C-alpha cells in the first residue's frame, strides 16, 4: 500500500530535481492547489498545475525545497517547508498539506508565512 508520505516524499525528490514529468505524474487529473489564508484556489486541474510548475522550474534553476518537519494523518501528509533558490533571492517558508488518494495527490493547501 502506498502511503501519502511516500507520495509527498517522491514529490519532494522530483521538485528538487526540477523533473516536471516525475513531479506531475504524482498528481490526479482533477487536483487543485489552494492558498489557506485566502481560501483561493491557485490552480484547478493538472494542466493548470503544470503551467505553474513549468514556470517555477524554468525561472528558478537553483530551486530547492527543504522539509523541516512532517506529520501524517489518514490521507494527509503535512510538511513544514522552506523553498530556496528563487531567482529574486527570497525564500518561501510554508506549511504544505498534501491530500493523497489512490496513490495520487488530489489537493495541496499552502499556508505561507507573511
């Protein structure tokens, strides 16, 4: 049985390698991304998610995500992450909540430090 943590870890490896194909293979066709602070969906559907990460990987050749802590509960893998290597020199500190069903990510909710 594939656990949500296994999928979250595989997603991290693909993200850090900027391997768009391997990264997107972990998402369900109807997956969505949401900003927890605003409740707004940043992307709905695999095609929209692909466009976000194609730009992110392309614009940030030194992109890297470090996971500081994890928690798992049922269908959820929760990570405290810091993303570095952004082209503008900034870092993103966030909590990412990955909802995984049938071995695929069906949603990711982000809470970023303001």
